[in-house]
């Protein structure tokens, strides 16, 4: 049995139109680039949605060094962007003190979010596998194969 965090593919690889409705209780969506409605749902890991751009946005972001993935926790309404030129090479989380906060590595990001939200980030190894397969390999042109 593997000690890796399981990657759940129990949701469709296309965005769910039902998720693109206004949030309950009058809560607003995060501002771009943290708005999850801008990206397609790819898979779910430990309760966090892994979201990626598709179509023209895919082409634009990949060719300009802005390619990244978003972790979105729908219940906690927390967004995390992985490092890219868009975030100056840092992880970026929203909302922290009603705005964005950045961390130089995943451990510092987990520490930053740890005391603020009940939603625990996925294990470091799972996120690093996702980043390698869905960001680094895509940028290099090798496709994305999770191992």
C-alpha cells in the first residue's frame, strides 16, 4: 500500500456548470486570479479542487511563463495558486487578512494557512506530484502524467 495521498478522480474533468452560480449567503467570489470559475475542475485531492485554465487561456498562460494550478477549497472558500511568473515564483493564498498572502515554499504556505482555516492543505508530496505533472511537464511539453 502506498503512503501517497490518493488523488481522487471522482468528479468530472470538465467544469460543473452548477458550481458557477453565486455563492450561498451572499458571499462573493475571490477576485482574479483567485476566482475558481475562471478555471476547469481537473480533479480533487483531500477535499481541495485542482483547477486549471483551458482553451485560449491555456495557450496564453503556458507560452508566457504564467502557467500554474489552483487549489480551491469550496467549503472554506480558500484559493491557493502554485508558483509562476504570475505570483513572482511564490505560492499565493487568498483570503489572508482579506487579501492575498505569499509564501516561498509549500511548508511555509501550510504554516500560514494552518491557524486560519479548518481546511488542511493536501500533503506536500501530493501537491509536488501535481505541480510536476500538471505544471512543469506541461511547460516543458512533456504532457502531464501523474505517478
